[in-house]
């Protein structure tokens, strides 16, 4: 009776281990990508939310402001989201927004307020749209803004 493993058994075991290690490495790579995607989505949401809050505040102070005119608008500069501790730039975004009237079902009537849709599009360092879809996402936030009752 022979003791130990044959060469074929050892090769099969090594093949199974190698396949398992490759699968684990692929899974780790995917998890790291998902972390970057989650960060990108949260920073894009932050950029869009900051712009939406700025526009809502502007509407309360000056509803006739040029930035709140019906149509599509774009920020003059890229919006950078920075790490609050190191001040490193985490992501840069081109922020655009579309302003529309609030539809009123009553003929000849208009509600006092605006519908605003803010979009944050990830940009790379050369101010070109970042198309790495696994690590960057465009985020759109919609809101209805109106003046506070007096």
C-alpha cells in the first residue's frame, strides 16, 4: 500500500488553489472599485446638494436673479470636493442646472416657485468628462423651491 499523493492529485490540488486565489483577487479588485464608486456618488451628491441649496437661498433673496431664469445654466468653474482633513481634491465636478416653472392645472395661473434639476458630472484634471463608469457617476437632484411665506 502506497502512502502519499500522486503527481496528478498534487497538480489537481494546485490547480484548484490557483483558481481560488485568482477568484479572490478578482473579488478584491471589484470591492476596491465599489469603494471608489461609493465615494464618487457621495461627493457628486454633495456637489449637487450644495448648488441646490445655494440656488434655493438665492431664490429667497432675489427670485429674479439671472441664475434662476427659465432654462439651462452652468457654473463658471469646476466644483471641487476636498478632504476636510488633508484638503486634497477628492473629485471635481461640472455643475449644471435646469430651471423651470411649476405647472399649475388652473388656466392662466402660475405658482410662485421654480423646479430646479441640478446635475454634477465628474471631470478629470484636464476638465474633460471622466468616463470611467465603474468609478464615477453623474448625479442629478431635483427640487421645487419657493419663497417662504411672509
